């Protein structure tokens, strides 16, 4: 993290590239696990796409399939 005095009594904290690279994988893995848990009964494909994207592909189904999902 980069900490700078923004003036007026404010402090600005900005994540650095190195910090993002260190913390991004565990955060993304946790998000993917949460998505998988919520889509447990739906045959979805969940995969990482790039550094900050997660692709979720769900086969086309009627609305009755989604009534079992708790958001």
C-alpha cells in the first residue's frame, strides 16, 4: 500500500501493483468457491478469466431451475 498525505487532514491509501498481485488470487479463489456453492444444483461452468474476471456459463433452462437457488 502507498500512503500519502492528501491535505486537509486526509490520508490517501492506494494499493500498489505488487499488493494487488499478492492478494488477488486468494480473493478470486474465494469468490469462485462462493459462486460454486450458490450454483450447486445448476450445471454451470465457472472459471477464472484474466486477473479480475470470473466467467460463469449456465446452460439455458427455464425459470423453474432457478427457484432452488438461494441468493
